C-alpha cells in the first residue's frame, strides 16, 4: 500500500509547494509518440525495514523482445516527503518509449519509524533494493547483467550513492568510527562484506537528474533545523540526519560518507560505469553550478560522465503532473530530457533482445 503522503516537490527553502496531478496509466501511456504497451506490477513488497514495509512498482514492456535492460528509479523529495508515485509518469515513459524494465522504488524517509530513520539507513534501503532487483528482475523479463540507476534531486543523490558506496559495506552499525553501510535486504547466508567483495551491487550505468551531492554542506546550511520546512511537510520534528547525538561540526566524517562529492575514486583505483548528469538552467534548489562541481570532481578523477544543462527548466521537471510554483509540467518539460536519457541508457546498456 502506498504511503499517504502529499505529492510535494522538493523546491527550495521558500517552502512553497503545489499538488501534482495527471498520472498516466498503462492503458494511456505517458506520451503519444508510439510507445509500446507495458504491464504494470504494482506495490510489490520487497523488504520490511524495522517494521516499515517497502514496496516497488515494476513496469515491463509488452512486446516479443527481451530480456530487457533495467532502470531502477529513486524519487526525490528532500529525503522527507513523497513516495514512488511521484515518478509514475517518468517510469511509464521510460518503459513505453525506451522498452526498459523500470523498477520504481520506495525507500524509508527520515520521518519514518517514528522519526528515527537515519540517512545511512536510507542509503542501506537503496543498496538493498539494488540487490533485491538483481535477484528477482529476471522473473519480470529484465536482464540482471544490464542495470542502471536513476533518480531526481534526493533520488539523484541516492543513485550516486549506489555507484560510490556499493563497496563500503559493513555488518556493524554505521558510526563515526565505521562510516560504512548495511544493505536493508541481503540474500540468505550473505554478509554485507561478502556482497561488497563480490561486487554484487555493481550497476552498468547511472542517470543523475539535478542531484544533491554534498549533504555535508547542506547540514552546515541548516538542513537539520526547523528552518528546513520539509521536516514539517513530512510530519516530523527537525533533528540531525543521523539522530540527535550527532552534528556536522563534531562528526563531519559521517556527513561526508553520505555525500557523493567526497567519495569519487580515481579511475586508476576503480573505474565507474558511465554516468549522465543533468540539470535545468533555472534550477535554484540544485543549481547548475552545484551539479557542475560534482561533474568536475568526476572528470578530474578520470571517471566517465556526460553533463547537460537544459535551458529554461527549473527543479523537479521529471515529476508527475504540473507544479504552478516552478512552472513545470511533465508533458511539456520532461520528454526531451527523457529521450536523452533513453539514448544514453541504450548506448550504455544495449536495447532489448528480439525474440525469434
């Protein structure tokens, strides 16, 4: 069952928002440019995290081709609001136009589990979700050897963490002394250390849509304070993203451990899969200069990354429906970017295999 959260957009500290409307369905694809039909498997329960059930939707192209390349989506919302339904239109476009198996994931928000969920646990949900997909996606016609991750805003951050934290796993709890992650889902008999060593969380590509890449700086700028109204919109009291006992001044290594900009390895040490990062020119939430700073870190490390700024677009333009404050509408603003994403994913993953 989907969480009863308003479909709020991650806009900025101005704290204004609007409801999104207009979700597409399998019978009415997201666009009319001859997309293929797809089969939607909704609300698949994949794990329970400290009593909190997590679900996913899986969209499968209804053609004679397959197995299909796979893209996993993580939604935005400042780690405090929204669920995967806000990415329905994007998921349906990618499935219908890209002939991709699309896995539209839920993860815990900071306000879940009685406002006790921590940022490292959210990363653990995302990493565990990737491992679950690899284990089960063949049942839905997907190719577990051809998987990409994508997400917008907070989801862009989480997709980057899949690339950068997949080998930093531990059976021990996350702490200042052990800033390593524990996947929420693990196959029977496997430890996080074994998963890391065997590379079982490796993916083959990533699309980072106007992502947030420096949570260390965000905490310095007041993310954990009541001035960040997303806490109230998420129905939670403001607190530290790792709990009340930690702050960015005393435990900077914890905040940097969840900040992709500090985690980029040299390509001589570990070559990352191809990445496409993009942002709108009018985005003031994750502005082009902030995204470009991460891109430059990647380029300086010799990592493969493409970067594009879309003129005239604001934040959250891949979300379902319209947002009057941001002057975004999915049908107007998303398709050209999604077409670019599909081209990148096909180039990186290959297309579906035609059946004889």
